[in-house]
């Protein structure tokens, strides 16, 4: 299978160049070749006019190429300076490095305390560590893979100011993102890949997000549609839910309360690390709570584990798809069995009905357009977006009465994201209650009936999603509550004018 075929494009010094494409289009393979993680089979690369073919990332870094990955590679038990030192070939003394980190972080508007433990940092601050690590190398080309997926709107503004400053200083930036409005705001040019080949180039600000999405997928996209019905009886009720995190650097939940009815979608926003994982664990049954804190159709289930809750109709799809939602080395068929056997009846007298399991896995692949050679393939062999489609599809096709999803469209392309949102809306239209935890605010505004935000383990009181602005949501995510949101919003408006 060819990941990239005859790809040709160029980036000028100071240019912010977008690399766009649906999942499996070949973006990751392309940037891995540029960064020295994958060796190309043919063709050539030139860096500032000279032949360039790094055999490993350290060679790429020496030549002035830096990369900020979608998944952070940081050690939580080490401080900022120690993490930065690990990414350097010849790090200076810790005192000198701390001074350089402070200087560079202030110069680029990315404040960081070199002595602070990474485990105590927000997701936005962790990304700053990765960016500062790159900036200390004085890069000529900076590659950024989905850099805003864990940031509030306010943090995105800060990042864009930094990137514009780098661009003005002559750094070329190769920017990968599925957030097309961001691409229109930030990028000078875009190269669009489809199935490993360049299919178009464009100037993003001259195109609409929909036009770029349609170039990526090669078809006309329709926005999610929903049959609105009055909400039914209470499906899920949470009262006074307070639990500790199983992760030493996690966030404890503090007095979480909400009521969700049949057919209703509750959108929950929050910057990564504010209790999203713990909330999913507590609702799914992986963390137990006092019995009456969680009620499913009126039945107290706080002391029930995941399988007992699944039997009653509650399913969940966690954020970490490789390792939590799916077993990396098991096939798609085996992964379909892991969460599906309770509701699908795959076990009979102690024996597994593998033919039925494989049919279920195949149904997921077909219904959610999972790009894979077959259901026998290991989960880790799929691209992140295709595995995400499989994981979400596996839960939706179990016909649940309540579904909890964390980051349902994380890292998937526009067409796949639209399909996942539509599937969640269709499930709600059939009477299921949906809790969608997401950092994609446009997504939440598109699918939610009611909205709440998590901050440091506390949940704001759910309110109608109608009429909410992205600015207001961003302030709620940052910890503003109730009237504070309105005042902060007006203050921000005044500061901008």
C-alpha cells in the first residue's frame, strides 16, 4: 500500500503552509519523512536549496527542522526544564537552560515556569513546553500537527500570535489541522492530499471551510440534520458526584450534578486535564461512587461496574483510543468483542460466537467507512482517525439508551467528523441520551441541546446551548461561572475595542 505518491510542494521562508487531507490521506507519513522518522522510497527533498534526506530526527533537528507532535512526549514527574533538556542533543546546565526557557517564553508570549512539574501543567502549558523545546533549536522549518486540539479559544489566540511572530522572523511553518476556519485565519497557502496524492493547492483565505473540506474528500458535504423532538423521561441523573482520580496527576471530580433526558444531547467543554477522563470513568463505571450519585433510568448504579451498566444500556467511548478504548495488538474483530459482548449476546454457554462477532465488526467498518484491509487487522495498524471511527461506531451500533463519548471526533477529517456527529444526532433522535465531552467548541454548538463546562473538576450548571458564543464558552472553560461569564465577556469586548 502506497502512503504517498509523487507528492510535490514547496514552502517559502516565513510562509505558514497548511497540509490538509482526510484521515489516511498521507499527511502523517509525509511529515515523518520530512522529520526523519520514515525514509522515502523515491523523489528528493531540498532544504534551503541543499539536498535533504534525514535518516533520523536528530539529523532533521541539526538541519533546522523541528516538530510539535499531536501527542505530547513529556514526562509528568519531571519539571519543564528537565523535559526540555531531554529533547536536546547537548543541553546546557539546568540553571542556564532555565534562563533560556524564561527568555524565549517571554519573547514569544508563552509564559512558562522552568521549575514547575509537567504533571501540574494544563494541556495548553504542556504544548508550550513542546513549542519552547523547538524554539530553542532556532528552527528554519517548524512542523505543527493538530496544535490546537487541546486549547481554549483564548490559548489559540496566543498560539497564533506566536506563530505569526515566528513567520515574520522568517521561520517556515507547516501546519496540519482539521479545523478549517483556523486554516483560513492563519495560513498563507494550502496543499491538499487525497489518498496519498496532491489533488489541489489553494489560498485558504480565498476559500470557505466547506470548499476546502470538499476538496479534501472529493464530494459535496451536507451539514448534520436532526429531527427535533421534545425530550423524554430522565435517562441519566448525577447528583453530588465527588471522586478522586486514579491518576496521581489527574483531577478529582467535585460535586458534579446534571440531569439528562431521553433524546437530549449534553455538550461538556473543558481544556484537557480538568476532569474529562475522570467524568467518563465515573459515568461508565470504571470508577465507582456512592450508589445514589449516578442513576440510570431511576436505578442507582454508582456501585456497578462497566459491564453491569452496559447491560442496563449505558455505553462509553473514552478519549484514549489506543490502549483504553481499543487493545492495540488485538484485531478489530477481537476489539468488537471486548465492549460488545454484553449487549450483543456473543457468549453462549461459555463459548464465543466468532462468526457473529466478525459480522458485527464488519458492520462497524461498513457503516462508519473505516479504511482497513479487513477486520483481521490489529487496531494499532489503523490511522488514528480510522480507529476513532471504529471505536465510536462500535458503541453506537450497540443501540444504547445512554452514550458517553470523550473527544468523539478528535483527529478525524471533516467528512468523518460530520458522519460521527450525524450518528450521535440520529441516536438521540431515536431516544438515546448523549453526553458529548469535547474540546471542539464548534462541534458542541452544532450538536448540543444543553451545555456545561468542566474546570478543575467542577461542572458549571448546564444551560441551553442556543445563543451561546464561543467567547462565552471559552471563559466558562477557563473557570468563569454564572455572571462572571457575562462580565468577563463584556470586559473582553471592551479590551478589544
